[in-house]
């Protein structure tokens, strides 16, 4: 019984690795990320600078870590999956048209923006 649980854990961990790590094989393109942000509706909720959201319910994106942003956007794409998905119908709909490369470019560009992120030590 314990071995079955360990096997299940190892398989789930490997699947997450393939989902989140393998797409990092290309260098992100900041200019492409900027173009994607400008063509999308990100600013409608998160603010033109992506750090002044129209509501306190929406997160400030500018300056967030790219790996976190990528994982969050990917999780919105997988919203129906209860293990790795984020359940927000608006964000899920927004993310569906983006490829994994798009998400990496978006994340890199958003990370490059000046933001209010504070790292505590």
C-alpha cells in the first residue's frame, strides 16, 4: 500500500515536471511579450502599467517572478484540473489562446516591468 502511494506521488511529480519545466527550453522574448500584452486585455483589469489594478481583488503583476507568472498562467489554462488548475473563469478564458511560448514571453516581459514586489529576508 505504501509503495503504491509512493509510485503515485512519483508519477504525479514527474507529470508536473513535464508540464512546468520542459517548456523552459527556449529563451523568452521580451519584445514579443510586450506585443502580446499590448494586444491582450491585461490592462483592463491589472492596469495599464500592470501594477495599478482597477480593483483590489486583482493582483499587481509588474515585477513578479517570471516562473511564478508562467506557472499561474499555465494553471489558469488547466483550470478544470483540480490538482494543478486555478479556477477563475475570466482568467481561464483569457489564457486559452496563448501557447506555452507565449506564456514564457508574457511572463518575462511582465517580470521586467518595475513593480512593487517586496522580498522579505
